[in-house]
C-alpha cells in the first residue's frame, strides 16, 4: 500500500469511528430516559395498587408529593373523580420529572369500583 492509500483508509476509519461515538452517546441518552420512564411507571403503579387495596370510601386525591426512587427525584400527584358508572371512581396518577431543561410526564389512570 502507498502512503496515500493508507492515509485515505485512516480518514475513512476515523469518520466511521466518530459516527459510532455519536451513536453511542445517543444510545446512552435513550437508556437514561428509558430508566427514568420505567421508574416513573413503577411509582405510578405502586400508587394505584395501594389505592386498589384501600377501602372504597377512603379513596381520595393526594396533593403533589416528591418521591425519590433509584437516586432520581419525581413528583407524584393523585386525582380522584367520580367514575363513569355509579359506585365507581376514576383515579389518575401523574408522575413527572425534570431532565436537564425538559419536563417529562407519565399519566396512568384506572377506574375503581365498590
């Protein structure tokens, strides 16, 4: 191989490796968001399960509260309204968190009957 061919090969490989580095950064960001989303879903599901195990007459809304899980900070808010049918309640759990400059929100809702 000549020096020119070797240099050209080096340039092509460098561009390819830089592209892979950029892809790795994107994958790491996606994994971090997935981790936060999974944790938020777990927080919301735990709250809904607690409400399902609460006597029907004691089910009530909760103000926004701070929740720490997996070294992350979330805000959880529970809203309870009358359900679409008699003797039912619509329960909505909203979990939100902030990541750098963006705020994410994960809503989960269910209907609980008497």
